[in-house]
C-alpha cells in the first residue's frame, strides 16, 4: 500500500481550479510530455510545485531530477526557471522553488534527512532510482493528449545524531583512539610527523601515542615502532575483511518483498544494519574502511579538522541515514545477510577456479 494517496477528484471545484493554475503544464502539440510534481508530507496536491521537464529527464534519478531542474546547478539557471514559472497563473510556484532549494541546502549541511515517496505509488524509494520506473501515465482533459507524471512526495525530518548508538564518554574515548590511528597512518603512508606545536590537542594526542610505545624519537625525528607497524598491518587486514565481506550490502534491492538483488545501482545501503546484526561496531568499521581507501588523506594537510566533530559526523552520515532493523524487519534482514553471504561464496569459488586454471596453464607452459 502506498504511504501517500493524494488525489483531486475530476470535475470537482479543486480540479477545475487546479487546471486554471496551469496544471498539467503540457504542450498539446506533442504526445511526449513529462511533468514533475513535488509536495511535502500531507501537503495538498493543489499547493505543490509542478513544472514540465524535457523527456530525457525520465532517465535521471529521482534526486537528480529535482537537483537539476528545480535546485539547478547555477543561479543563472535558477533565475531562468523562475522566469518561466512566473508565466503561470499560480503565484506560489516561485516560492516553492526557493523552499526546495533551501531544503537541499540544509540536507547538504547535514541538518535534515529527506525520504522520497511516490504519490499513489511506491513508498520509501531510493534517491537514485530512475524516474521512468515510477512515472505514471495520464490523459489530459482533451482525452487525446497524454502526459507522464513523476509525482514525488518529500518527507523532511531533522538529521539523527550519528553517535546515537553510544554515550558521550564512549564517543570521546573512541574518537581519541581513531585520531591516534590516523597519526600513525600518515606517518607510515606519507612519511612525516606532524608538529604538535601547531595544534594544542595534537600535543596531548602524541604524548598518549608515545606512552603506548607506538613511536620513538631517534634524536632527529619521531619514528614508528615495530608495535605500531604490527598495529597498522592488523588494521589494514581488518579493513579488507569489512570490504570483502560487507560491501555487497551497500546496494540491496528487494523486488516485491521476495527477491533480494545486489549491486543494482538503485538499492538501499544496508551496511550499517548488517554490521549491527552481525555484532560489528559500525563506527570502527566505517572509520577503518575510509582510512584504508584513502578517503581521509586530505585531513593530513589540515589536521585541525581531525579534532572537529563535524569531520566524523560526515564519516558516519550513513549511520544517521540508514534504515534500522525494525524498519527492515528482523527476518528480512536475516534473509538479506544469508543471501549476501551466499553470493559472496559463489564469487569466491568462481575466482578460485579462475586462479586454479591460470596456475595450471602457467605450469603447462613450463613443460
């Protein structure tokens, strides 16, 4: 059942009034018409934003359509959009554009979350699902002209604190531990030791690393000890384990609540709920993977950011935005994990067979 089933009864006063405001904004000279309508939560259809789109927009994702044609990627294009909308008899359309632009600014700043629904269609669609999968076909009042409608409902909510799974004391200890690992990482990878005089917090951090026997001073510079070498090796192994065994859950699509599909390009990122179900600390796993992939290397050139909560909040944005086990369903999440492991086993067997064949061919060539 659709979460939103907003309708305007044909031949009603509201229907006639809506038509007088320029909906649907179609070109009667062509049968290729695509219309975008955006409302928020329980907002009436008559109060929402609508505009015509070029037909090629149906091959974009739901979020990309809004960003490209409403938010726009330049002030010049946004002004052009407002100029076009000013020709409609609906005076609210321009204000709605500004409202949607502000919503996406807040989303980018991590202040709010957006959930996407299709009016009279699928609920909780992924932002990267393609428009053509959810557009609906309608016939205009002339009973001849048809148009395609992508009828999007946005649910806006305040962003969840990504650290909600732990208390403040645990958070402080955990982030200090991760900062120490990062300092050792950049010493190993980039070959330099940051000057503790530059940042007050850095001096305390380095003293703690020194106490643990992870670094030593050779009268010229600080160096890594064998203990830290071993630690960094174990961290790399741990990160590879998470990537090899859990990356598959970063794109999970449930077709008809029965068929579970992976790597579709428009599935849900369920890595965090899978981590939690498997008893894995998502904070540590996400940090180590980001570190391993080099996604945090830029912090080496601005170490002050290492001591800002905002830096880690960005790393853990997937914790804020993820569905939890209750929303997914415990039984369904268990099925997803089992099917994912089965797919991984199939892949590993296939890769091992390929490796064995290569080894056999290599040995044969030496005979």
